[in-house]
C-alpha cells in the first residue's frame, strides 16, 4: 500500500473556491460557524476535484468542531480519511515505514496527520479515549515536524490517563510535551511554573515545591464548552 493516497500537494486551484473558503474562515474567526457551514455545504454541491473537496471537508470538519458538534466533525474527518483510503482500519492492516514516508512527504501526510489529530481530539470529547489514543498515535507517526506534535502528546496523555492504561507512555508523552511547549502543559492543567511530572502509587502527578497535583481522569478530562481553535491543528493550518 502507498501511504500517499493522492498524487499532488493539497492546494486550492479554482479561482472561485479560494475566496469562498477565505470567507468561511472569516466567519469562523467571528464564531459564526453556522453561516460558515452553509457556505461549505454549498461548495460541496459543486463539481470540484477530489483534492478541492478534501479541503472543503477539512474546513467544514473544523467548523463543526468549533461549533461544538463533535459527531458531525468526526463524520467529516472520517469521510476525508475514507476518500484517500487512509482510515485506521486500513492502515492497521499494513506495515508502513513511517520514517521513509515522513522523509518523502510533500504535504499529504501532514494534512492527514492534522485530520487524525482533529478526530482524535473529538473522540476524547465524546468520551471515547481509546479511539482518541488510536487516532492521535497515527497523527504522531505521520507528523513531519516534531514541534507540531506538542498538542498530540498532550491529548494522547489525556486519553491514556482517562483509560488508566499505559501510564508510562502517558508520562513520556507529558515529558515530550514539556520539552516542546512547557507553556501548553502548564496552561492545560493549571500547573505552577516549577516542578515535573512523575508516576507514583496515585498515578501520574505533577510534583512541585508546594506539593503534588495528581492528574486524575476527572481532572484531565476535556470539557467541550472550553474547547477552542487552539485544540485543533487544523485551526493553525488555516490561520485561525
């Protein structure tokens, strides 16, 4: 199986498509998600190419996610992955040389990694951490730029803590997160500046000069009403 399921870098080629996508993004910046989705729904009725339809679906998936409609966003993300034969069941049947694929990537893999990150984050919000961990793991493997994995490490650690499974892996994810973005770690869990993550009898905790903060499933579980653009890599890709 070729992990590159389509043959050209994701781009917008139609002169009529770009302005409408930019308008949809502007509406999303204004939190007018319903209006943005209407534009994207209309675009999906037009005879665009597969590459262009994938871009439209990606915009709509993000709009649905930001509008707090995780089920619809998951559906859009799944349509994208299925369209390029990159859904998790298919990938799980093959041995893929991710090192080679990342080295050869010209844009496809990074795009799919962002889609997996979005769907993984949404699975967490739907209280399905096991599927979230699966998608986030694929996103990590597909990501060319390690700096972009900070959000993945944060969210996969959250999923593993919720599952109370593979806590050693969760601890390593948190340490990788701190190495990439200590601010993201502190802000996500409301932690003091000093200290470090550790694994002990109570599970994963943050030990600091003033004591210890235990990261229980209840503490780390994401709340959908607090989720914004910073929760999704697609938002960064689109400049939100």
